[in-house]
C-alpha cells in the first residue's frame, strides 16, 4: 500500500513539473514586433472587369512568409480588399489558407470589390493588402497596394411597367399581371410564361388605362384592341412599342442527358428565366453521367461544352457531371454556364404532401435575394411541418417558440389545412426566419 501511495505521489509531482514547464515555455513565446509580409501584385494597371471575362485570371498576388521570431508557426492568410469611397461597407476578406499566393478570377475579384462597397460601372480606387493570422489574431500585415478597378453589376434590373393579363395567364383577369422584361433594344419587351387555353392582353402598371390587344388577329397591337386568343403551352411573348408588332412562340430551355432525372429521352428538366442575372437557371439533382442544354425538348437547337472550359457551343460535346445537387446557370448571351454544388431546402411533415418520409417538397431560390427560398401554392393538411436540406435530417429547422424564428433541430411547426406560400429567410445565419402566407 505504501509503495502504491509513493508511486501516486511521484506521478502527481511529475505531472505538476511538466505542466509548469509547459507554462514557462508558453510565456517565453513572443511574436516579433517586426514580423511583416511583403505583397506583390502581378500588375497595378487599371482593371476593367466584364461579365465575359468569367473564368479568366485577372490579378495574381504573391507575398512573403513573416518571420515571427520562432519556428513552427503556420499562419493563415486573408487577402483584404478595401474601397476608399465606401462609407458603410467594411473591407472584404478572402481567406486563402496557409498558401503564399492568390490568383483572382474576374468574377472573384468583382465580388470582392462589390462586397467592399465598390460601385459597378465606375472607376474605384481599391486597396489590397494581406493579413497573416495566428488563430484569430492578426499578427502581421503587408502594406496596401492601390489600383483602379471598374467592376460590373452582378444583378440586373430588367423590370418594366408592362405585364400580361387574361384568362390564359396564371392569375387570370384580376392579376397581378405576369411580368414583362426590358431587352437590350429600347421599347422592346419579352415575357416567358406558361399559359392555358384562353385569352390575354398587354397592359401597363396592372391597370386598364393603357392596354393593348389585337383587333383582326394580324400580329399588330391595337390600343384597347380585342383579346388575343392562345392555346395552352410555354411561350416567349415579345412585343415592340416601336412598330407595335408582337409574337407568341413556344419556348423552353432544359437539361437533357443520362445525368438528368429523365435521361436522354426527356422530357427535359426545365430551366427558369432569372431576370436579375439575365440567365436561365435550375436547382436540380444530377447523377454521374452527361448532359446538354436544349431548346423546346428538341435537338434542333442544343448546346454542349467542347473543351470542358465553361463555355457552351452549338451542338457541342456532352458535359460530364458528378452526382450531386446543383444550381445550374446558363448565360445564352455570353455562352457561359456554371454548375455550383448547393444544399436544397425542402418541406417535410405529416401536413406536407409527401409526409414525414418525404421526399421533400422543394423550395426554389429567390435568385435576386441571397438566402431567400420560396415555395408557392403548396397545399397542406392539418398537422406539422419542418424544413430540411437534401431530403435528410443532417440539417433541419423547426420553430421552438412558434414565433417565426427558426432553430436548428427545433420543434415541429403546427399548420392548418390550406394552400400557402412559404418563404425562408436564411441570409442571416444567426437569425433565420420564415413566413407562411
């Protein structure tokens, strides 16, 4: 027994000495006050960024490793972008890990200067520097390099006062009207819409004061003219207030291929027009395989990617993809596309159409407002619901206080039977909210 006690006592003393020794070593470690890093830019010439430069390296940064006065330190680095003219925005920080260089693609640099408060389409004096971090502390910074950068708008305002109204449109004669968008040609407009058998007219500001129909069905708009007859289908509606001509033609873009839900035989997975980016987009689950983009569920007009370089070519090669959930975006004006991995939010519960076992009823991103997801015209039963990603319970939201604020793994949300529009507001990760209307 005495031997055991002696052994325990000796062990305690040894541990105490070891801890004391470690503390003394820690106290002796000091970051040198002269630690610094030197930043070099590939160019300080003025940069004018444009959307068609997507995928191009436009600026390269290199910097030196700081001398902290001791060995073994492995810092991480932030590239910091600040704009002198910005009055409210904070500098944008891009964490690059522990490497000593960063190549900025055009879209990355454009996002960084925009986040820092740069005004699109104007020359901005931009300062770029590097921070070296140990843990959460900035322990060394480079001097700022200054250059002039003109960025481009990442969102568009193509809205117009015009709309489509009528028994053939989704909201009938009472509206609200189907939105019509401006085009690159003054006084020429376009709408993309799914119609039913019926009639429509074109009117301004959801009001009958100024409206157009077609008296004589001759393809010419007449003020206060006759209703325009249409048959069910998905269409591109174009009209000009320069010569008052109009056209209504079948029009869809979609994804086709063995990587898509319906394979090479279709029907194609539809893409939706996003006026905020002037792109066609879809949130879709793909499998390992290949795909292409095509118009009107037909091979007459199709695009692939010859060279796998992110640009599309008419009748180009099939696009190879790996299984996953993606936001697919296609810019048919500049012949560019992206496939971005994404978590897809959905609705689940005994009040939801597919019950607790799912699959989820999927929300659609509001492309013009980051972090907003919308599910329109969903029919619910009396019961409960929750929101989760990717048809799984790994990450889900409920509402503990039934107060419109979401909590991770929160309580089920009680609902009454009815048809609703549900909106998730997830941009603020610390305060996600939702509405059911």
